[in-house]
C-alpha cells in the first residue's frame, strides 16, 4: 500500500486535500450578524487576537486568504465595505443584512503530529453564509398551518399599541373574497410589522413583508391573519388567505430553506438578549418563542462519512451567542450567558439529544467600550465607557445588575408581566471606537476566538 493510501485511511481521507465547512450566521434583526462576520473574517486574516483559537495560537494555521464564493448565483458578502465602515477615521456601524450573501475564507493548515507532518498542509474552505434576520423567522412557518399561524399572531399582538390600527380593521372571514379588501388588510398588517420591529418585538412574520424585494405587490405577499370562521366556503376570504399563506410557504420559504439553510454544517445563532431585557418581560418572552420557532427548522446531529458523500447535511455544532457583551462589565457576562442558555433550553436539549454539540456564550464581535469602576454612594460601581451613538460624546454607563438566577427574568416574562419588579435594566447605543491596530492584529473583540474554536476549530488542528 502506498504511503498516501495509508495516510488517507488513518485520517479519514482529508490529508493533503481540501475540506469545506459551511458556517451559517443567523439571528434576529439587530443581533449584529454583519459585524460578527466582518470581525471574524478580519481576525482570521490577522490572527494576533485569536489566542483561544487553538489552530491560530499553535501555528497550525499558516495562512488565510479570501476567495470567490463557490455559488455564482449568491451575492458576495461586502466584507471590504463593512470593514471600512468599522475602521475609518469616523467609524460607524455597517448597514444590516438585506439579502442572502456568502463569503469564502480559505485557510492553509498544517496538521499536528507525525502523520500530519508527513502529509503536509491541507486547505480548509470556510464558507460563511449570512441571512436576513427577518427571513429566518419564516422557517417556523413550515411546521404551521394558516389556522395555527393566524391564531398565534392574533393572540400575541392583542394589547400591543402598535397593533391597534390593524386589529381595528374589521373583516368577515366567511364573506366572499375581495381583492381590494385583501390588499388593504395586507398593507395594514405590513405597517404593524414594521412598527412591531421598531418597538423591539421579534415575532414579525412573514419576514418578506418587511424585505419584499422583487415580490412586492405579489399575491404571495397579500395576506394577513384573520379569525377562523365556522364555515369555510370556497371563495371566502378565509380560504383565499389560507391559499396565499400556503403559496408563500411553498414559493418563498421552502426554496430559501432548500437552497441555503438546509446545507449548513455549523451554526451560530446571535441574539440581542440585552436589548430584549431592556424592553421588558414581553420582549424577552417574544424572543424566546421566536427563537424556538426558528430552531425547529434545524436538522441537527452527526453525519456519517457515507451520508456526507451523498450530500446529506446536518448541523453538527450550534453556538447560541448573546451579542453586545461589551455593554456589560465582564463580571456580569456569566449571568448573561446563563439567561440565554435558559431561554433556549428546550431547543438546546433537542439538539443535544440528536447528537449535535451545543454551547452558549456572551460575545462582542467588535468591542466598542472599555471597563471602568466608579464610586457611587460610597460603593464601587462596575461600568463600561464608550462613545454614545446619538451624541458622539464619551460616557460611562451602568446597565443594572442581571440576576444570578435566570428564572427571575424568564418567570415574569413567561407569566406575561408588563414590567420588571424592582429592577430597571438599561442599555445604551455605542458607536464603534476608533481603532489603531498593530500589524497582525484584527479588531478587538470579546470571546470571538473562543466562539470560532467551538464552531470550526476542530478543522484547524
């Protein structure tokens, strides 16, 4: 047997070859997907701040470079433009994701050990796929009928001020279908969805109502939730709303799932949990339900060698990441991680049971603050200091004390409380800090290297 055959049999056929890992970056709107990808790529190209990515720390990763993405029909993630926004003399946050995009980072890796040294380096292609947060929520619709979706939406939005105009629009679901009424109803519902997103709610489905693109004005985007009638005659408003909802799932959601989402190998789910906590118990519970709906669409578990040959993909690792950890003193990071873990407990348990590896972390893909301890009423107060986004002024900020027990937050949220009792959790919007980077260093971050190690570090050794 030739030495190359021996090496390939020992190492699973990847020695001296090319390996592709498809990393999905998902999350709800404003969770920081664009910044996460931009900073991750910058820190893979210049690895001076990636001490917890073992392949970078021990020198196994010898080089990294950008290549054209493999899918010629998918737009390229605008890495250079986003990095320029974050590192300019007047840094600003880049525009959020509005369509599916992709970027390939190729890494030259010298495996460790005798076998690795004999075989020589291999190439690991990291294909990063970015999705609009608004579209992700639609994945939960695949498991719901129109009746289930409509009833759930109408129940959830009852009592929300931003939904008053839509709820006041009276429609007889058993009446004959009327296109003018349908368009007015869909327009009112779309106005509500925009207002709900601006108010911080997460359950804003269907997502294409917010980012319609070429589908704007189409029948697939001209429906809304209405009450279920006892009689569902053919030609009724209910039946047409139901038909268009199913058409939306078939013609919009399923192709997105098939062409992009179902091909993921590793997944990071980003969450602006601090923003939800600031907005109150209803926003926290709304985020918990929305994330649970999204995560039901994942196919999780380990894929065997033969299955991989036939193109079978399952998500082998999922990272649940609470973003904007730089808005808290590091002492509170474990508490934020615990809250996210508890919020997604059911989804994590399902993934663990199916064989996928899961983890939760608090991260900041780009650190915009520094920590500072101030005296307040004779006691030390752990704060963060940064540049305020609205005024451009420097300010120290104390967000409040997160509880050690996540149930103190999730309990009132689940029970539908209007506000936190005895606590006032604050959040500020910080601008990116001006950067002066040493040669070989990527942008400053919090635990981005640890996140990378969990997600794909096993391929870089």
